[in-house]
């Protein structure tokens, strides 16, 4: 039965069902809980080529209580409405030119009833029944229900076979770190497809797997040196050395301007993105020259795929700034007039995701098998990122799924340096001769180079650590540890003031992540430069060895992120192919009243203009917690809005999330958090413009809203007749 009380005609089961509209206008959605904040998000018209369509296969109701049109499906495969064109062979959503949309394996929901909404708004395509009893389905890999279609987003990877054009294409990864950065590359035509790293860098005849993320500017803002040369240069008058500027893009700094006061100030007239552009430009220009020298041939790097890693804890805004900086730095460029989708050769990948790819290739070493779970702890210079993955499929055709929401914090090895600097300042308060910038830099260099990673913790409590003073004046004061021009610090003081506060924060992150996972973790793999800390590894092993069988540092742990990103590109297929929704995403809707509503919430039932009893304050699940989705997969729901006049062009909804495993029916059941206000501008849709000109007394506009979950972000998509008309990236607010 339709929402107006008219029975739906099933005589033409092979055609789309007619939509019966009522005249019930849409009401403003309720505000969120008092302690929550939200931002209003406006859709922006895309300036990229039209992507292949993602087809809806759901029936539901919008917030007016109007029935949403159902698309027919073909068995349990990808639904293809009659009016939709086939997917195009090349678009910015399809960087490798795949020829068809992959068909997801359906979840098998167990629903009964006659209303068209279940936990994810799914229709049972086997029998066409509408379902409303919202029992949580058991996700099956690859975890797409019959209403889900896989549509690729810019910057990601799709399933496809390698074409002749892709064969041999260079894949270059840049691990842009807070303290150190590196470059890896590979091609199926170089070294049997094995990943190579740049080891020779300007400023040294030695080999280095990574170089300092450091810039040296003159007083007019010109780059004098970068990397090793900038780090080791003596400062000239007016010059400024810039480090750690990646931390200006972490979420709190971008959202609240809460930049750690211990970070160096930026040069006059420079913004964080300017420094990132300058550093990436220098590194990329050198990398192109060095790769050409190393392979002994002119490398076609203008058409290479470039993979840029970002911390797991970054939100969409930080990722977008990095993308903008990378494009401005020339990491990708249009190399022919026909190269229309050149920006799609730039891929953003999270650091633990890249590290997971590297570690998963070493599964034999760590005795991991398909169906087992492993946690990545990417402990770098600035951030420590955590993520949990499941190995799926066979090892010879490796594929892993992200099992739990990623987490991270600013508790990398850099913060050992900062705490050590504060300890030195405290000890030498009465000896200012040793506290000038050059002296402090000398102390910190000695700490970083000799003691930070080798420190063992309690076993070093009774040892003294000696740091030679840069300034030869004022050499003695045994009361503070100044003896014969050296600063001597007891090991137990270093542990209490420098190491334990940072290591404790890492352990707390690990505990929180384990608590969020309701499955056994078979291995904990530590990667990143900070993972080389003997004390950190010992503390992790002591605390978790009774719960996790394997705790290990894989080979090349310090460059696992850089190498993993390049391996991802060489695979030419999605290795981290799926994401398991860490929470439910839902909206408030209005649906035809059912017997359960009359019994449980009679106060919510109103009669609309068409004489149909509508239950307000119902919840519609767009994505259910635990659902396994293909990366970038779009879940779509059809909506219809009644507009009183041409100015009534905005569709406003509130998107909620829920961490509860319980499926809720009404908005007053609690356990939901407001994510953001979602404002959709329908004014540019052809149907809206046509109706606005021809029906001055009110008209309906049909459209679809899609939700895409990726490793980095959640996106809302406006879809009309199978084509994208706008998108928004949701900011996660806490």
C-alpha cells in the first residue's frame, strides 16, 4: 500500500512502480542534542566529468511520509534501471578504465513486514517483498546488500583488469611525515615489479631511507635548502629553519586553531600549505631525476600514479588540503591534451592502510592466515595511528578489509623530543648560557641520535645519560648534573619526565582500539620510526602479549608506509578493498503508520493532506553498523520533496550516527549522535526547473541521496537520473 492509502499496482512487475505522492509538506528536522555541534553543509556543483551512474534499488519514504520509488533489480546482482546508461569506460571515478561495475555479494537480511525500510533501506530482490522488521543482518564478504552498487570515487582504486596502458605504468609513493619523509617507486617492468626506495639524497654521500621533513628559508621567503641540507645547515642571519609543519593540518588545529605552542612558528607571510607545497615540490623534482638515474632510462613520470599518505586521524579537510598542495606542487600534471582525468592519478591513502598492505605481504613471517585479524600500530614522528584489518581471500590474491574505525593521536617520537627539551630547560633554568637555540638544538640532536630509540626503560633507571654541552662556558654545577661540560641525567628521571607520558598515551590508544573490536586480534604489528623504540616495544609486549599471540615489528618497519603505498599502486587492484562500517548512519523520516506505531507511539501519528496516517520521528538506516562495504561504494535512497514555489529549493535533513548494535525505530530511543546538518540544493536539477516554471502552485521533485564510506571520509552525494549533481564531505565533529 502506498503512503496515500492507494494499493501499489504489481501487475507490471517488470516495470518501475508508480509513485503516489501526497501533499504533506516537509517539516524542519529536529535539532541535535544540546551537547552536540554541527555544521551546515551545502552541496557544491562538481567541476569534474560525469561519473558512471550508481543505481538505486530501494524503496523508502522521505521525511514527508511519501513513498520512494523502487528500482527493479536483476537477481542479487547490481540493479540496473532501464533508463540508466551503462558505466563509462573512463572517468575520474574510474582511474584505471574499468569496463563494468563490480557486482557485490549481498547481505542476507532477515526481515518481515510490509514497510519498505530495513536497517539500510534494503529491498528483498528475490521476491520483491518490502521489509520493515529491522533485525541486524549478518554481513558477508564482500558485504554489499542487493541495494548497494560500487561506484568509485576520485583518488581511490577500483576492481579492474590491468590494461595495456596500465601495464608498466610507474607507481610512486611519497610518505610525507612530520619528522622524516621518503619516496618509493615501482613498475612491473623494473626489478620484476619489486618496490624500490630512493636512498641517495642531496647533502650526503651516505644512504638514507628517509630524510628530515625540513625547509630552510631566507628572509624573503625563498627556499634555500630542503631535507638533509636544510637540517644540517648553519643558520645565517635572517634565515629560518622550518620543521614539523605537517602538524598544522591535524583536525584540532584546522577546526579550532589549537596548534601545539611548542611547534616552531611559520616564516612571515607563509601558511602551512605553502610549506607543504615547497617541500613536496623539492622532493618531487629530485625524485624524478633520481628515479631516472637509478633505472638507467627516461622514466615516464608525468603519467605515473602518485600515492600520498596521510595520518588516519585526519579528517576530510586535512586530506583535501594535502591533495591541493600535492597538485600545486606538480606531483601530477596533464601530460597530453587528451589527459582529461589527470588529477585522478593522485591517490590519498591513510598511513596504516599503506602499512597494512606492506605487512600483509609478509603474512608467512607472522604466521597469519586468511580470516585472521591484525592490528597496525603506525608509530611515527608526529602521530600514532591504529587500524584493524581482516585478511580475506587467498594469500596469492591478497585482499584485506578494514575491520574497525581508525584512531590516532599526536603522541609520536617528536613528543619525546619536546618533553626532553622541556626537561633540559627545567634543569638548566639557572644556567641560561646553555639554553640559547643552538645549545638546545645540540642537546636535542644528541638525544635523538643516540638515546631515544635505544632507551630500555626500568633497566636503565640506575644509569646516567650524558649529553655534551654546546657552550663551553659555565661547565660545572653538580646540583643540576653539569659536570665537566656535560649534562648528566639519571635514567629514572628520563623515564618519568620524557618517555612514560608519551608511551602511556600509545598504550591507552591501543587499549581503546582493542575495546572497540569485538573479535580476536591475532597479531599486533608495529611500524613507523617510533616502533624502533625498545622501550615502547617492551611496554606493548608486556601489556598485550597475554591477549595477542603475535606482537612484532615487520622488516622495513620504518618505511612500511612508503613501501606499502607503492605496493598498492603496483597491484592495480584494491588490496584494502572493503571497509566495515564502524557505526550506523541514519536519518529522521516519516512513514505510513503501522500497528506497532499505534501501540508504541500514538502521539507521533498525524494525518497528512491525503488522509493517510503518518508516523513522524521514525529512523531510516542509510548504513548499518557492521555492514561490509566496498571502498567508495555508494548506498543510495530515493527521496521526493514537495516545493511550494521555486524559492523552496532546499532539502534539509540531519544525519545521525549510532554506535549501538541495537536497531532503533524512533528518534526518542536515544543512542544517536548528530553528525551534521545536510542541506541539498535541488534548484539546478532539470526536473525542478521545469516544474518551477510550469507549476506555480507547488510541485514535486524526485532525487536520490547516496552515502559513500571510504578510509578517509564519508561523502553525501546528490544523484538525479543516475548522474551525480553534487556532493559534500561530512566533517566529523566531537
